[in-house]
C-alpha cells in the first residue's frame, strides 16, 4: 500500500489484518466456549461493523449514543454499563440494551423497574469493585481507595437483590 497516495487526514484500515484478528478472536470463542463482545472504547469504526458482525455477536456501550450505535450498526442490542444513568434517557437506552450493569445497589433499585417495562428481556447486573489493582496511578485505577466505581465489600449484600443476574468486575492488571 502506498500511504503517500492516501489523502490526509484519513483513517486507514487493513481489512486483511482486521479479519486475521477477528478470526483469532472467533477461534478463542469457540475453543473456550465463551462469548467475546466488541468494546467500543477500543474500536468504534462503524463502517467496519459489517465485517466485525461476521465474528462477534455483541458490543459494549457506556452511553445512549453508543447503545444506539450498537443497535443500528452492529445490528444487536448492547451490553451497557455506565457509572451514571439519566432518567430522561433511560427508557430509550433500555430499548437498545440486552444487558444493563448498575454501578450501585441504589442505582439498581432506582432503574430496575424500568428494565421490566422494555418490550424485550434485559439481564441486569451489578458492578463489583474488587478493591485490587496493579495500577500505581490512582487516576487510572478503577479500584483505587475511595473509588465510586462499583459496589465494595463493605456494602455488598449477603444475598443479591432479586433481578440481579450477574456481576461485572473491572480491574486493571499487568
């Protein structure tokens, strides 16, 4: 490829390399009997989603617009997590979601009823703060002391509320 012939600025995607990566991901899914979904934070080039859809069946979203992008361009409902949900957006957000993870038990209590009003099933989960991470810079550490990302051990109930079907961990490790 002669990069000097590409107008600048431009995003350049090597479809052959993307397909090789997707084939590897697909193989891991099959051999491990797991589902791997696309993280828009890592790759949101929607023009490549028709190719991505050949290998992956879902994506994560952290906002109403990302959930809509997943629904419209990935042709599937999103796995949604956000530290904050807005009441005025939640009904529309839920229409694009297959899974919604809540940041706290209070947030779950506030919005769980809205998930039941959707015209499709939504699996609800709670984010757990594992209170451990290898990250040395607290600014980038979702498990730093005082973090409000997820439910910590001191507030985690002995029994999860009815309607919570899963838990979500987010920890950074090297």
